[in-house]
C-alpha cells in the first residue's frame, strides 16, 4: 500500500509542477498588478485552457495533500 501511494504521490507531483508552469502569469510587474486588480474585481474570469489548468491544479493539489497525509498516517 505504501509503495502504491508513493507512486501516486510522484505522478501527482509531476502533474502539479507541469500545470503550475503552464499557467500564465497574472501580472506583469507593478503596472500589471494595478491594472490586473481591477480586472479581477470586475469579473475577468478565465475561460477555456486557463480555466482547465486552474481546475487541474486545484484537483492535483488536493490529491497531493490527501496522499501526503495518508503516507504520514501509514508511517
């Protein structure tokens, strides 16, 4: 069981790293943080590819945490 969870942890870790690296940056420096803040406030929702990456990142992060807690519990 421990070996299976460790393999799952490795796969989820790689997926998490790839999805985070594929996401585009939310701001472009100081001017991007000022302009980007209003875009987020008034509902600039991500669509398509960015939304899919965001959901995949959230799911893989949740699975990563659950598997990590299971591995700690087993030890």
